[in-house]
């Protein structure tokens, strides 16, 4: 569904995941790279998608700052991930479930407002989606002060 005249990069720290991706696409440049330390130049991309990334990386704020660094001044970041609502505390069931999901490398008790803090980003749009609203769709842009 994407136009053919754009350049698309996909990154993952796992070669196994990159191999799975190679079987599903032929017009994407796939690179082994750490989301917390991207090897791209500043302001390279107009659009960055972080799909189920911020719940699995060790330092989600560092990954978001790296995405911001490689984003053009008028670019957009789309975050698709599961987050705990900022005004909710994890109940005992969610805490127990997080102990299980953490074994597989995902933290379901992260709060996006804490990750976003101290970044030069503004939320342009945010909505709750599947998984009882725990899966969030968030559109970010650089602060107009940052972009100047």
C-alpha cells in the first residue's frame, strides 16, 4: 500500500527478526541496528514509525530521542504500542502479567507520558485502541520551538 517512489528502512537488533521481515517484503532496506543508537544522520527521515518498540527496548526515552534526532524538522513520529494510562496504577493482575511478559522482553507497565518527558516532542494525536484501550496510537511532531 506504500508508494514505490519512497525509500523505506526497517531496523531490528535481532537478525532472526530481520530474516522474517525479508520473507515478507522486497522494497524495504532492512538493517541490524539498535533503536537506542541509530546509525543514521540527523534529520534523515520525514516519517518514523515505532511499532511495539518502546515497550521492549531497555531505555525507551533514549530510543524516542534517537527517533527524534533522525526526524526532519517538519517530520512525524507514529508510536503504536501498549502503555499504562498515566492516571492508572497497575493492579495486581497487571503486575503479575508484567512479570510474565518481561520474560519475553516487553514491559506492559510503561507510561508514555514518562517516556515523552524531556523530549522536544508534542502529541499531535492520541487514541486508545485494542487490548481494552491499552494499545495506543500516538502521533508526535517536534515542538515548533525545536524546529526553528
